[in-house]
C-alpha cells in the first residue's frame, strides 16, 4: 500500500495504482498487520466491502514472486497466507480478477475493522 515501509522495495515496476474494493472481512492482528478474510464462494452473506489498492505491474510473474516472499506465501508448501484470485471492483463498476493474500481462520485475528479500511 502506498506510504507503507515496504512499498518502494516490493512495488518496483508498478504501472498503475487504483483504489479498489473486494468482498470480505478485514482484521488487524495484535502486531498491527492487516489480515484479509474472503468468502469461499460468490454468495454475499455477511461479508463487507474491504478497501485497498489494485496494482498493475510491468512483469507480474517476476514481481509476484517477490511479493509472495514478503507475504510468507510458498506455493505448494506451508504458508502464512494463501494467495487467492478475487473479484475486484474499481471505479465503482468495473469488476475483474486480481490476486490477494488471505487468511482462512479468525483465531489469530485481533480486531475486526468494521469500515474495511487499514489503517483505520
């Protein structure tokens, strides 16, 4: 996210940054790190709007591997998060698929961010 300590290091090669919204829940862990939880299916249920940024990279395969390491995601192995393809809404109407890092359970979560924004 723009303004965070790791943005310049891990977001080289960004072609565009757009405000975006996904369906899910956003939590803040005791360490202050935000954690996204997304629904397993397309049903709306009690999921909320989570606000963030959609980044488009010059070489997404190369850049994604660096971000995987940052997020502790190891394809095929034990990981802190799972990388999932989620529907993303930009400019209030355009919906497309994008990669996001999500957690499955709520047991490590500290605080639900009701407004779906981090920092809140």
